[in-house]
């Protein structure tokens, strides 16, 4: 029998029949990259959809982060979180900047503003927080500290596409925000990303930087890089935008189903939906208290895996534990981040995840929580598979 796997996410694609005419148009035009028609249109459509002043498209989120740091001429030390995807810290390393890790707060797993001040030195130039799982950081406290100490704030908003705080895009906070449109993110252009900026001069500088620093035929204004998004991806992105609201509705449905099914199991914690936030349901993180639940996070992870369900431990290990960074003085301590990283499991979440599979995951976790150390009785997924057809991979 063909083996089918349930992965933590499955990218949404626009209808192929809508993409083909756009491809035909690009074929006719022979304009493939360098700020073409679709690139310009997609930047405008994104700015208007998100409610932000300026968008600069990028080939991916990592290059956008690297260029954002270059744009603001960030040097020395930057305060950041160990609880993120490695690209956050790598972007500092590629700019010759020293990362200074500060612990997170346990409620939303974001950088803890109360601990930032103690980490500021004369070399500190900026703060690089992450809106983890799309939940907004304490943007007011962070801006307040930045104002007092004269620091820039760049948000890694890779998870926060479409999130609004008090009615306005969360991407409007800080000096710059970056988003990622990687295949695994809520909104994808296969690979891709963007920087959100607030004035036209900054946008211009970003746009030079992503195209070798070229201002015109004879002028190079900065040592830029090549980080441009091409026309095919921009056209694909325009179509994705049309369907994004439906994607959010689908994700909310799955999230609600998980919460309802798992809420009475002891030892599980979910993130509360923060007040005043329009959320994007980008992940479904569950925190396992192993004493109360009776099994460890890794036992759940392995059991699901044995049933061909691939949850992910975002974020474990911490960035500060990787070889490149573990020698830094700030890699010590970080007790809350370590504890959260030991508890976290992100369950599969995407709009067309069948309800039956969600219920199956709930029942596996529920079996595992039973006190007499009961094993999950059968390979539930395999028996389920015989009865119902799981979506083909
Ligand atoms: C995905 C991600 C990135 C990197 O984005 P890419 O588009 O994959 O380069 C950076 N930071 C965080 C928090 C991410 O999740």
C-alpha cells in the first residue's frame, strides 16, 4: 500500500488554470526579473492588502533580514531571541554583528522586554525580536527601550503575515519588519520575502541594496547583493493574495477543532489568543508538562511519527545551542527558553487538513495521557487509512 504521510504543513497553491495565462503573458513579454510588471503590481497589492506604506520584495526572508540590517547600517551588538528559526541569528553573523541572546517570556515565547535593558552595552545598536508563531511582541515596551537608548528595532515577522494589532498591521511597528514567503509559511510565493518600510527614501535604499546597489546605469551607491524576486513568483503571489482570507478561515477551523478536542487533557497548554489581535493561525503550538501529562514531549513526537504524522519541535534546539553560537556569553542561562523548548510540539496545521486526521491526532494524544501507561492500542492511522482515503501526497 502506498504510504501517506501527514506533515506539519502542506503549502497552499493558487489554481493552476489561473496561473497559466499569467505564465503565457510572461513568456510573451520576455521580462523575467528586475522590477517587472508583476513585481510592481505585487508590491502595491501587498502594501494595500496589509495596510503598510511600502513593501520591497525579496528572493527569500533571510536575504531580506540581511539587507534590513545593511539598510540601517547596524553594527556591533544586537539583542535578539534564542527561540526562533536559525536564520534570525545567521543574518546577524553574515553582517559581522555579535548576537546577544536575551530570554523570552513564557506566555507567547517572545523576547522578554523586562530583560532587554540589562543586556544593553555601549556596542548595542539594535534589537531584533521575532513575533513567534505570529503573536505580536510587546511592541510598545520594546519601542520605549529603543527610544531611551537610541536603538533601531527590526522585527523578524516571518510568522506574522496578515496579523493585525488593534486594527493595524503588526508590520507597521519598529523601523523595519521582514516577512518570509517560504513554502512552509502561511503565505507562500514558493520562496520569497519582503521588507516593510515606512518612508520612500528607505524603500529606495532597500531596493538598491537588493539589486547590487545599482542606482542607474553608471552609479552603484552601495555594496548591494542580488536578492530580487522574479516575475513568475510575483505573478504567483498576486494569485495567492486573492485566496489568503480563505486560508486564514481554514486554519482557524483546524485550530478550534484541536483546542476543543485537547482542552480537557491534563498537562497540555495552548497559547491564548491575545486581546486586540487578528491572528493568522500560522502554527498550532502545544506545550507538554511531562509530569502532569505523564509522558514527555518527545514520546508524543515519536508516537505520532510512528503513525506517519510528522509534528515539529519549533523551536528545539535553541539557536544559542548550535555550534556557531554556543560559545557566546549570552548563550548561558536562558532558562525560560530552555524550558519552553523542552515542552514544545507544533501539530500539523493547514487549511485542507481533513477533520478526521485532526481527530485522529487528538485521540492518539488522548490515549497517551491515560495514567496507567496504556500504549496507543493499534497503529490507528493505518487502520484509519484502510477505511478512508487520506489525501495523496
Ligand atoms: C522562515 C523564517 C525565516 C527565513 O525565511 P526564508 O524565507 O526561509 O529565508 C526567518 N525567520 C523566521 C522566524 C522564520 O520562521
